[in-house]
C-alpha cells in the first residue's frame, strides 16, 4: 500500500499523455514493497519505470561497501531513464516506500503506439527537470559543508513534496544512514546537523517528518533557488507545426 502522503500527489504528477500511451500499450501497474531492489547495477537495460506513487532511489555501490544514492524519484518520475541506449543498467533501483510502478519495456517506449508529440514533450521536460536537480545535487555534495548539505536536502524535498500547498510538514523518504549515503556524510554528522537546525528553530523534527519553521532564512543561508516546476504547464501538449517556420519563410522570400 502506498504511503498516504505519496497518494495525495501521485495522480496530479503523472502526465496525461504518458498515461494514455501506457493504456495503448496495455502496461499494467506493479506494486513493489518498501525496501525492494528491483533493478541491480549491471543488469541488462530493458525497462524503465514510471513511478505512480511512492519513492524510488537510484544508487550505486562503491568500494569498501559504501553506497552513493544518486537520485530520489517521486510520483511522475521515470526511473532508469538514464539507461536509454545503454546495454546495461548504470545504477540499482530501490523502493524507499511501498510503490506503484509502471514497468515500460524500452522496446515499447520507442514504439509508434506510445510515441506522440505530447508524450515526447512530456518525456523531454521530465528529463530536463531531473537533470536540473541532478546538477544541483552534484554541486551540493561536491562543494557544500555538512550543515549546508542537510539544509539543501530539506529545501529540495520541501519544494518537491510541499510546493505551494501551504502544508509545511513533510516526510523525508530516507533514514539517517541513507541521508548520509545521499549527501556523502557520516551518520554522526547527519544526526548532529538535524539536531542543531532543530535547536536553532529552523525546523521541527518528528521522526522522519520535518516541519520547516524558517523557510526564508534557510534559503538565504545557502543561496537556495527552487526549481520552478508546474505539472499543469510542463505537461501541456505541444502543437505540431506544419509548413515552414517563420525564419524559413523569411529566408525563402
């Protein structure tokens, strides 16, 4: 069963064009229990997964038993997207919550039954959004001090989960060890930073749930800028153009 907080936003974040394409392909949803590795690094790259509800982590195993979490996929994201055109999966995929996924064979993803101007637009825009978050994650882990990494994680998830809903309470889909694997920090550092932020009144913490108290101050602390993302605008179908473009018409005249 999906977590209630995930169900609240799942349907709104799955593009209508992609849902229609999945219906044409008769792709059935798959329920995956929390804590399940359903793809392993090095597997043959045959499938991408549209997340309808829940959270999925992309991760890679490093030397000496260490792990690096690369990305957190929420409802509407497509896990495994980076492996299009690759023979093997570049990372493992793990369900952080009970999830509902649509497993899309890559061969079908490229079929005429699925592809349309609207689905291509939705896929391209979703990939662009994921790329933007990935670049910011790289800058955070590579350059920020421990305190600022934790602040960034809170703000990034706040944007993605809360958005403009007005409800400032949200749940982090990672335990303390996994936060360390995502931010490149030790468990001790993660615990210390969360405790200090709570003591200083920036947040309230109830287990994995976070209530942001001083949002503007936290944004100012690290120069944070949100990634503007509006599903209703992002997934609006693009009208196909016919005839010459304005520039080509001008050149031909």
